[in-house]
C-alpha cells in the first residue's frame, strides 16, 4: 500500500531582518555566511545576507531558523512554467 505525503505548510517569519524562521523546508542545497539556498515545497528559496548561520534545523518537521543580517529573500523561477522573465523575453 502506497502512502501519500501530505503537503507541508510553508511559512517565512522575518524578525528585524536578523532572524528568519522558515517552515516547509525539504532540503538545504548549500549555505555559507553570505548565501543560504533551501528547497521548499514551493520551489528553491535563496536567502542573502552577512554573517548568516543556521541556528536550528528540524529535518522531520521541515523547520529551519537562520540568524544574521538579511538583505534579500527570493524564490528562483525553476518551478514556474515557461521559465522566468528573461527566458520569456528572449524567446
């Protein structure tokens, strides 16, 4: 019998641009003091800043806490149909 995986809730909470709590994380692709790349159920999430470090990660629940000076958080367009803005522009 095959079991279905329930969709995980995905939330991002940013406090004072210094603490970020993220739920729905499925994998940590890479991380260093300036860039953290996470996989979520909604696509790849890229966080940029200074002095970044993962302070807590729970692989069972998919919760992750990150500390440092945050200056950018964004999703890559890898899950969007047809690619991002630039790929549509140069068709």
